[in-house]
C-alpha cells in the first residue's frame, strides 16, 4: 500500500474516534445540566438578607424614634417576610419593598446601596 493512502486511512479513523469521544463527553456534561443555579437570584437573596439585617440593626440602635414607629416597622418587616416565604411575592418585589423600608428609616443618617 502507498504510504500516503495509509496516512489518509489513519487520519479518517482518528477523526471518527475523536468525534465519538466528543459525543461521549457532551453526553456526560448534559447529564449534570439539571443542576443549574441562577446567580442573579442568589445575589438578590443575599441583598435581601443584608437589608433585613440593616433594618434590624437600625431597630436595635434607634433611641430617638418612638416605639410606635418601631412597632410599625417590625410589623411591616414581618408581613413582608411571611409573604415572601409563602410565595405571595417574588424575590425582586421583596427587594424593592425592603428598599422602601430602608428609605423610610432615616435617609440622612442611614444609607445602604440598593441592589435590585
């Protein structure tokens, strides 16, 4: 057999082996694809946690605000978290409402970067 013909046959066989190997690798990757995680949702959830912590810290450290305002704030926060846990409101809307609560606290002395 001619050496060029032998190289062509070996190249064709190598190409077929590589294509089959590639198909197997893609099949392995697609098997794990149901385990997906939405990064934006994770950031929104983390931002909501920070906002809740900030509101709670403000409640603990506020001395000049009357008790009815603090009770109203606690009630709104409790109502919001229960609605979110039940699934009545989406995460993005939950963050927006937490932003509104933060803005109502003390916009001059208290600020937090809004993440939504």
